[in-house]
C-alpha cells in the first residue's frame, strides 16, 4: 500500500484543511490534490498526507520534523523547499544561506532514513519565474533583482540534486519541467506572482512528480 507524505511550504500547502473536518480539502488545491485524486482513484487504499506549511523555511520544516514527518506512517516522502529561504534571506535576512540550507536538509534526510530505513525519498527541485509583463506586486523585487534571486535558486537546485544522488532519492525536476513549459506559454501562464503556481502550473508539477514516481518503479 502506498503511504505518501508531502512536506514543504505554501507551494505544497495550498490552503489544505488542518482540522481534519473537511477531507475534500485535506490536500489543498494544488499539485498534491491532483496527485492524490489520480492515485486514490487508480490505487484504492492509497494514503496521502499533506503536512506542508505556508511560509515555511527549511528550519521551520525541521522544527516540526518529529511530529509531521518522523511520526507519520509513510513509505514515500516528498519534500519541496528552498524558495522561502531565498526570499526571507534577501528581503529580511531571515533565511538559511546555501550552506545552512544543505546542512538542515541533509539532517532531515538522515533522521528520516534512520527512523524509516525502507523509506523512498522524492526531493523536488525549487523554481522561480521571471514575469516581466505586468509583474505582480509580490514579484517586482524578484524581477528587478533577478540575477541575485536566480543565482541563489541555482545553488538550491544544485543542492537538492546533489542530495538526491547522494542518498539514492528520486529527483523531481520541477524547474526543468517549467523551462520546457515556457516554450509553450509565457511565465504568467504558469505562475501568479513569480513564486506560486497557477492551475496550469500545478498540473505541470503533478505530471512531473507522477512521471518520476512511475520511472522509479514506485507504482
């Protein structure tokens, strides 16, 4: 039986219901919901948990790692993190730099594999968009300082790929998928504000994630 846990920030949270009173909203409105809809339809008995939190940096995720990861009964764990540490770092000097990001991320991986030796990890690549046509308010400083933001993003992307290779995890190339998608439509089609995805963007994420799971032989 598949038991999948999703961890991350607002890109994964997507307004999920935390009360347990609304199972239809348990996964949020984003890519996790698309994945859950397909897998629970095709593989009845599949259990999916979304424990992501809006605004989480890597340190915030680690602060709840015991209750929201190690204590959750899962055999696949998917993690998407990185953008908030860039944003919080540039805007408020409150994000983990690349060195700290890697240290905490690797600590989380080691603790998860120590607790669950047979766990399969899905490490997702962070991404950003450069929306230059009527840039949304939240994304204006991203576009204006694109070289800085994208430079730090490339660092985080490299770290996630490196950790996936080191620990035999499945690397989920979200950024690469969006680079391909940008050949079909402009960034504002895929993102609402340079960070968060549109419905079409979440579909790209879900398709990429599912393809990686299938290629890894986990379904």
